[in-house]
């Protein structure tokens, strides 16, 4: 336990483990950016964009506006769905603990952190049966309430895949619901791998997946 982390936070890994490393210059927003993949997170003080694509997974976007520290993570399962002996960034509590611990080391304080949370969609039919998205959404809401971090915006559950662009400098988040894009086949592969891990049969996407592309700024 790290005393600076506050109640309920534990140090799980060496410093820097699980950090996203896919950096690029985003042409749409003209910002340095990093893509956060499943089981990763990123924390920064820079004016940059943090981006990820979500199906049943959940991303928490956290920011301390006083310290100017912001972070985004991407986890696949809540803690209570596995008996894995080793901590892993794929599980919600570990992903949240690790990112918040990093933010606190960089000067953030729990009582100042604001949260925006996204994802938890049932993008394959069996995701509805298993409730992975709902459980991930329930977990992140419960975790943040227990640790005392306010949720100021959320877009959770439903059946749409989402791309999240989070702007570290001002804490704005742009959420795009995806219908047809290069991200969707990759996302489907991730969801199918998750179903194989949980040993449920695979099925086709749910009816009604020809969604309009929507944009929300929160």
C-alpha cells in the first residue's frame, strides 16, 4: 500500500508498466495524441489528446484541474468476473488503482479529481447475455463513488461501439458512436476474444448495428 494513494488504492506494478506508447500527431485536431489500447492507461500534464475505442470495455477519463494532471485508461473486465491470482490491467480495480496512483505521484489530489466514464456497450449479441458491458459500467460507477471521485459526465451501456477522444488540457471529451469505420473490425476481434475467454459461443452482431455516426462533446 502506498500511503500517498489514499484509501483503497494499491501499488500493483512497477512505475510505468501498462503505459500506452502509440503516439501520433492527430490531423483533425492538430494535437499530439496517444492511442490507449485495452489493458493500458496514460497520464499527462501536456496539452494533448488521449484516444481509445470501446465495445464492452470501459474507459475512465480523470483530471485534477488544479494540478493539471489528466489520465485515461481502458479495462476489459471488473474484478469480480475472474479468480486470476495475479493482478492485471485488464481488470477494473487494477486499472483504476494504477492510473490514480500515477496521477497522485504527479501532484493530483483525490478530492479534486473529476471523472468522465464511457463504454460498456453490448456490441455482440452474447455480450448482452453475459452482461460484461453492464458489469464494467456498474463497477466503474461504484469504484468512483467509494473512493470519493465525482462523475461529471458519462456515456455508458447500450449497444454501440464508441471512440473517445479526451483532451487533457481542458478535460473535454468527444464521443463518437461508430457504425462503419476501420476501428470496427478490430473492435469485433477484441470482443470475440473476450467471449472466447469467458467460454461463451460467438454469434453475429445484434440487429440494428447500422448506427448513425454521432458526436457528443461532454
